[in-house]
C-alpha cells in the first residue's frame, strides 16, 4: 500500500530535528518529506521551491515559520494540498515591535554576535520550566548552529517581508488542524482563535504545560495528535 506523502516544514533556525520524535512513528504509515527553507530569502521563494520538489498532492505539517510558507502554498496551489496542520504559528504579519526586534537581530548577526541571538531566543522557544532541560536546549542550539548565521539572516528577511495571511484564511478549503502549546512565547492564544474563526472547519488542539517547540517538548502528545490527524485524512 502506498504511503501518503507528508511535507514537514520546520521553523526559523530549526531543521529536520524538529521532528525527530515523530519520524519513526509516522514513517510507518506516511512518506515523510522535509521542506528546505535554507536557500531562499522570501516566503514566496520558499513556497515555490517546496511546490517544485513536492509530489502532485500531499499533506502539510508546518511549524512556526513553516506556517508562513504553508499559507503561501495555499494561495498558490490549494488544489495540491490534501490537509493542513499548523503548529505554533500565526497568520498576521509583523507589527512595528516585531520588526524592530528582528532588525536588532540582523544588526547583532552582522556584527558577528550570532551566538547571542540564539541565546536570547531560547526563553521564547520553551516552557519556563524547561529552561534547565539540557537535552532540549541542546537540540535547539544544535539546530541553530546547523542553520547558521547567513541562513538566519535570509530567514529573518523573509519573515519581515511576509504578507498578512489573514485575508486569505477563509479561502482555505482543505481540512485544517491548529496545534498550540499553552505557554508558547511566540504564537499567542489570540492568534489561534483568529485562525480557527477564519479557516472553515478548522480545529484546535492545545498541549498543556508546553511552549513553542511542542514536537520536542511534548513529543508523545504531539506525535499522537499528528498520527490521529493524518490517519483521518488517509
């Protein structure tokens, strides 16, 4: 029996290790593909690359910045996406405060202080109780090093220039699941409510005592949610 293709889309300064706990359990039933967000400096470019490399029809599981790319994919080729799972993401564009913070990151990295940026971001990525979880923090730092400063700059520029996806949410016709950690330091509950209200039939799964990196912080719960969701689409 052919396994349905699923494209996994990681967030900024993250890579396939984002999905490490899910790969073995999901690979038994699904053909997992990993989107490459390291070679483009616009969300549109990332979406075009994904569509050029993906099969004719596929499911999307997107985390954080991957969600920004997923929204662009839905605008460009909605007929190719069978279902959509959006983890720890939001649909709005940056406001002035977010843009200023990102510009500060660009300046630090250009001054050779990439390690400081990585360290500053850590508290936003995990539940406060996990700030002494050495393996979890090591994974976040490892992915940041693997991504590197130059790719981070390109990803920042892509994020800063992204459009507001909220006006197009009502056009998403495929089954859609939102997954969110209660203590996410980047994507707020209001963002989830906004998307759920705008996307027809969208469902929200909340993982308690969990931050932004929910696939690594609460791997068993995240895996079960995704396995159930993808299985229901098969």
